C-alpha cells in the first residue's frame, strides 16, 4: 500500500532536526509537569517537609504504606471507590447501549436530532454546575422528594444517607454521561450491514430476535473495547462529582480514593501519606491499563494506546 | 397475520418513541429547573415551590450579578485561561503529533519520544507531588498554575496523530518534491487538511479548562484569583459558613432580600452560557472526535 519514498539520504538529518524542534517544546512541559511529579513520589518514602525539600527530608522507608494498611479508612475508601466506579461503568454502559438501540429505531429526523442535542448536553457541563442542579432536586425539600411524598413513598435523604448516597452518585453520573457514551454505540449500529436485518426479517425473526442476534453481536467489538477502556478508570470514581455532592455525614459510603487523598494529603497537609496512597493508586491503575490494553488487543485487535 | 404484525410493530414503535422522549426529558428538565429558580422570587425558592416555570418572576438575581465584581473577575480569569490554554495546546500539540507520525527512518528518536508520551499517559505522580512541583516553581496564586500543568493533553496528541496518519502521503510528497521543509509541509499542507481534528482538540481544550474547578481550588489561595467554576463551587461553602457563624447583620439582610439559592442559580446559568454558545460546534466536532478517538497508536 505504501509507496517507498525516494528521499536523498543527506536530507534526513536536517529533517530530523525539524522534527526534534516540533517535539521538544511539548516534551519540556511533559518533563516538568508529568515526569517531575513522578520523581516527586520519592516523598512517599520520606517524612516530607516542604521547607526541607526532597533532598533534605528524612527517608522513612515504607512507613506510610504500613500505616496506610493499618488504617480502617483505607478499606472503606477502596470499597466505596470500587462500588461507585463499577456501578457507573455497568449501568452507564447498559443504558448507553440500550439508548443507542432505541434511538436507531427512530425515523423522525427532527425528534431524533432534538433528543440527541439534549442528551449530549450534560456531558459538557461541569460537575460544579450539575451538582448544584442535583442538590436543588434531591435535597430533603427538593422536587424529587415532593414527588416521592405525593405518591406516598415518603421523603428520602439522598444527600445525607449512607444507604442511598452511592446510588445517587451512580445515578447522576449515568444521567450525565449516557447520551454522550451512546455515540460510539450508535456509530457501531449504523455500521452493521442492513441486509442482515432484511434477511432475518424475511426469515420471520422478530424485532427482539434481530436485536439480540444481529445488532448486539455487531456491537460486540466496540462493547468489549469500551469495557476495557472503562475498567481502566475503576480507581477514579470521579473526584469532581463526589467532591461537589458529599459531606461528612456520607463519608462512610461516599468517600473515594481521590477525595481521601485530597482531604488527608492536601488539606490535612500529610503530604507524604497522601503521596503514598496516590502512588499505590497510580501503580494499580497503570497495571490495569496495561492489562486492559493487552486484553483488547487479543480480543478485538484494537488497542487502547 | 401480516396485519397483526403491523399492529405489534406500531405498538413497539410507539413505546420506543415514548422511552426516547422520556429519556430526553429526564436530561432536559433538571436543567430547566435551575433556570426557573434563577428567575424566581426568593420566597418561592426557599419554600421549594419552583418546578419548571419561574414563580414570582423576577430578574433581580441577574441584575445583582451585573454589579458583582468578583463574579466578573472570576469570569474574566476563566476567559483568559481558556484562551491561553488553547493557544499553548495548539502550538505544542500540532507539531508534536505531526513529528510523531514520522517513521524512525525519518525521525530517529521518534520511538524514544513516543515511549515518554505513552508512559506519561499510563502513569502519573498524582495530586500531591504535582501540587508540590507547581508550588516549588512559584506558580501558586498565578494564572500559570491553571494553564501550564495541562499544556500537553496526551489524548489530543494521539487524536491528532491518528488524523495526520489518515492524510494521503501523496499530498505531503508533492510539497516535499517542491522543496518544502517539514515546517512548511506542516503549516501549508497538514494543518489545512486537519482543520476538523484541530477543531476537535480545541473544543476539548476549551470545555476542559472552562469547566475545571480543581486547579483553582488547590493552586489559588484567595477567592479573588478563582476561575469561574471554582468561584461558583465556593459559593455553597460560603453559605454554610454564613449560617454557622450567623454572620454580620448586613449579610443576613441580603439573604432575606434575595435567597442565595436563586442568586447562585443565576450565576450558574451565566457561567454555562459560553458553553451553550459553542454547543453547536461541540456537537459537530466532539461527537465525530468521539468516534474517531477510539485510540490507536
């Protein structure tokens, strides 16, 4: 497919120089803001004091990691993170896939594009904004509770109860993202050969059967790819969202790794301990990303990176 | 029998339409609610009477915002930040991703750079070491703390790379034969071809930096330096403090005159307007970006 280019060899050197010039400015920023912090992780093995810096602070080995394993907080935080992240991934994907299938059935152009315009919108709004929207709706006297009360269910303290807080987090995230996430699935559906559907319809296959045996299998590669990509974010349950909706009452059920590191490490200024938790989190996240990449490569031939 | 099938198909179709419309409304109504609150009288808001239409219609909250200097200061900080971040992103990402599409025969250290890029995507130092680096560079409380750490969005680099790879090689070669150097090829051949994907990464950049509140929260120590989303985020906390400390009487008078909730709602609405203005472009380019962004190296 590719034709060999005939380029004078002595040209390569000067070209290379251009390409270095193209890359180096960006690399400098990466080195400062991505790689320096990685070296800064050495503080996880120190009792880091900002005034003394990385070189002056005392090394304490694995002290912070041992401390981390002894803290009851950590188990709670990891559990919350996993439950919330897996819940978001699972329900988010189900709804996005279902929505894409349903939307594909709509023939009225105007209705279809109007609904698309609306459901994509929340994805582009900040959690700062959407949390305010959610607080207005879900507070004890908010519209949702008024509706619940009027149909006889009674009020639910969505924002202040450890029984429902995680469901609120998962639900509002699914609400925000299902529209935008449906885009890839919709693209996958439109890529399915329509003659398959026609043939199945002639053979008497019902709509459900066609969805189940043609549409869903046709989407399977993209579903697997998205699952793998989503699983890489299983340790980040969404700092922005949780931070803007939680309060000390629901730390028990809603505190996640990122909010914990922020509160203990930055606000509480336990820099080294926070960095240790962060390092453990990053290491596991990296491992998962590499694994997911291998898996999707093996299963679908597509790679995440 | 055919008739029967036709009926069930019609019913199914009706149900599908209904579900899709309901899902659309579920996305829309909460947003309408906050707009309605922003236009409602404070008594109605405090009593949680506002649904989808304003109660005791008033534009008092908006006229209040007009003279709110901190709001506009934060708004301005965000505008400057968005513009600078966008410029920096484009200047760094476009040449970098073009160079990264070269083969090692043309660009000898290409793989070294690529590995640096991928590793930075896979692993990061995390919140606290990054904070310490930004702090040690003396960037705290300056707008640069909001801009420089996100100077090279790696996802955008990969997206641009994929796009550049799709541009027919012949276009470049024609320019090279004419004696163009790589910079000229990039500026006069590749960039004009890559306009859609440049639009895509630009919009990612704009939306991301407009919506981000976290950098402002950790890198800015004074409210006067907050970008707009950090400022709005801080409002709810201020309200709590106000109630706890039963603050000065003048502040309490303000509350009774205009509940913070409809004032805040109005601020939120104004803060979202810039995004709504570019929303048609977001739909056009980010949706296409999403489908081509199934990232491949």
